[in-house]
C-alpha cells in the first residue's frame, strides 16, 4: 500500500512540485517605478559618491602619512620649484596666476576621477544584471555585430526608453553608438554656461558607460567604453572590443 502511494506521488508533473514562493524566486514579478526616479537617483548618487570619495581619499592620505612617519614608507620627493623668468606682476605675468590655480584644478580632477570610477563600477553591476535578464529567452549570438545590436536595441530601450539613433563601425572592433537626445543628460544645465554643463555631463555619463561595459562583459566581451559629449543632449559611446572577438 505504501509502495502504491509512493508511485502516485512520483507520477505528479514537475510543475506541480514547484511552490509559488520558489517560482517567484526563479522569475520575480515586474515592478514599476516613476519614470523620473532614475534622474533623481543619479543626482543623489553623484553627490553621495562625491562626498564618500573625498572621505576615502582623506583617509588614505592620512594612513599614508602615518606610515611615512613610522618609517614604513619613504618620504615623497618635494616638488621642484619653478624659477620665475621675470618679476611676478599681475598685469603682465600670466604664469604666476595660472600656477596658483593649477594645484586646485589637479585636486578637483582627482576627486572627479574617483567618483567616475565608482559610478562606472555601479553601472557595470547594473548592466550585467540587465543583460542576463534580457537574454534569458534568447538564443546564442552568432556574431559580434548581433551583440552590439542587442545593446543598441534591447539594453538601450530597457534603460533609456529608446534605441540608439546611429551605429557606426570600422569593422576592426571599434563601434560608435550615438544618441542624439540621451535621456541621462537631457535635462542637465548649468548657470555657469554651456562649457561647464558639458564638463558636468561627462561625470553623469560614467554610469551609463558602465552599464554598457557590464552588459558586454556578461556576454563575454571585455570592452573599453569611452563616452564623448560635444553638445548637449547628444552623447556618443565608443566601444572598443579586443582583437579576435
């Protein structure tokens, strides 16, 4: 009698053995958020990472100084002072004026590079998950061009609600993806003028570049993605794939 019951239990279809909670884990339901959420999120992420990077940089410099004081690291070489060719006069000398601001500009560039690196890392994680979800019911890609078209159509639509406006390639592993109205920077502006707005926009496209890079990496392509902005809201992404891919 027990054997007959065991045979009846094993004869159930596999679909009936999957509980609703297990099915929800395998294929989570789609959740919707407001369309402007990503814009607000990116603004807060950039500000938060800027403060976090400043704290991390200050901490690393403090630890380096402590190791130098303890004799664990050699002391850094002092900078060589530049000899002035003529007396410093604000009226006729521009060298002295530029030298005062060059150090501040270098510090700002280092801080922005740290923020850009963190944004790209976050974007790579997001892009990898997007690519994995969008490729679940697709067959394997036959050529590299099919992968790039998948980025231009599926990934672009999922992330930025439209497809790429223009795709160019030199057939040597370099692809140029152009979006004439890139959503991430479409509302970006600055009271200091267009050049300052373009400079800030280059920081905000670091995460989209990471999304493209992460999606390609999950598909097996270690690409170098370089964003370029010449005029807002147009944005161009240059994707360089390794030789033989």
